[in-house]
């Protein structure tokens, strides 16, 4: 009898943002899993779900603790006779775990980043420390290892499944960087991230003080929140101020990074498995990442990317300079980066591993 799975997640985001997660469930449906998804019915990805046999329930909780959501989910669990429920955000996790009390379905949560789980924090007992929880799937080994310190779920039920990607998704033509007043022969380091403190934007700008003075290196910052007075002040203080370019939020960010020589993600903490790094790797752009969360798991240091300590602007500058000094090495690293995504981070592998995890969890019942 086929595994019957209920997934509760929100897909009210851009197509590119939700695709790595969404395609796991489509892949599982192709593998014979009976997949039902509780999400907003007007989400952009819903027609593709339906096209591939994923049943849609047009509903998603609007609050982290919501009696109407608990009742709605509990009713579905009773009617649907599901083997397991997979929950992807705090609103889904909190309401579904309370809804499942006294019911047989296995309850599994998703965890996408390190940090902020503590046994002394009572709010954590509404999500990943909830006594009704049977398992947790993490996006990276760093997330898994961090969570195992605190979770009451057995270690063998807190596992890693990398969100996979497909090369077919990335066929965009690289943009012409002249749009940002970048010369055609420049060596361009792109950074795609919203300007949250943990993304390490100040570290990258500080690194510009330590790059070779005679270089033709340009920095291209893509993402929301990078036009604040604080960021502008950091840029103005850089000796490379005229070679640091702000693109702002862009829906074509993958095509922009595809036109760069290097992709840098200088996060200081709490990283999951950054999609922006994967997108760069697929486009054969050499990645430089800080060793936090799952970033370092994406690359083999010195082969398919360079890994630097978090917050170390000198190490970041040295890594960028190394690639600038040796463009052949930089190009070869980008080629190997694409190969690594193909071999270890493919969406078909993510679907298979998720299916196998649930089958094993249910067999242990």
C-alpha cells in the first residue's frame, strides 16, 4: 500500500524560491507516494502540483497558535487516514502537532537553519521540542548536528536531506552587467542576499579594503535592504567605492550571478543550505562561502569552492584575490562546482531520500 503523506507548507513566494522544496513532493508523487498538500490555493506553484498528481487542500494557518487551524487540520487527519504529516513552518508545525494529539499519524517537522532552539525557551516546545513530534528533517548536516543537542527526538530520526536542484531549471542567459556600469572585462564578485545582519555584508565591504589596489575587481550586491544609509556609509568608506554596485532586489538574480566570476556569501551565523550559492554553482560561478551552517557542505574547499572563517574579512579578501590572480583556476573551480551540484544535490535524490525516511519511520511504529 502506498505511503500516504500530508504536507503543510506555504508557497506564497516566487517560483524560484519555492521550487527546490516543491519539486521534492512532485518527485515523491512520481515515486508512488500518495501526496496531499495543504497550502494556499492561489499560490503560483499549485497548477504544477496538480498537474503531477499532488492533491491540494486550499488552506494554511495564519497564526502560530490558531484554534480554527487546529480543528481544520485535525478533521483532515481523521478523514484522510494519513501515515505521516510533514510540516514546514512554525504556523504549520505548532497547529498540526496540537491537532495530532491522540491520532496515529507520524509527525515530522522541517528545520532549515542552525540556532535559536533551546530547552530553556518555552516557545520551542510548540515546535521542534514538542512531545508529539516523531522526527525532524534538516536541510544540512550542520543544522542536524545543532538540533540533535536539544531535540527530544532520537538522533536517528533527526536526519539530513539536502534540498535538491535540477540543471534544467537554470537556462537563463546571463545578464549584461553594463546595466550596472560594470566594464565588460571586469572581474566581478557577486553577492546575492537580503541585507540581514547575519548575511555578513559588512564583512564583504571590509574585505574590499584588503584587496589588491591595482585590481579590476568589482563587487555587485543583489538583494533587498542594501540601499540603507548604514550600507551606503560602509561603501563610501571603501577604497573601491566606485567599483561597488547595488542592484537591489531582482527576480532575475540567478541570471545576474551567472554573469559574475565569483559568488560570495560571507554569512556570520545561522545559515541553512543557501539557494543563492547553489544557483551560482549551477552556472559555473566559483563560490566563496563562510563556514557557517550548511554553506561549507555545498563545496569541497579548494576544489569546487573556497571556504573562509565567518567574520574574517582578511580571509575573504585573500580568497577573492586568489581567484582573481588565477582566472584559469577560477574557471575550473566553477566547472567543478556545477558537477558537485549534479552529483550530490539533485532534486531526484532529495525526493528518494525523503520517501525512504518516511517509510523507515512508519515501519518502526
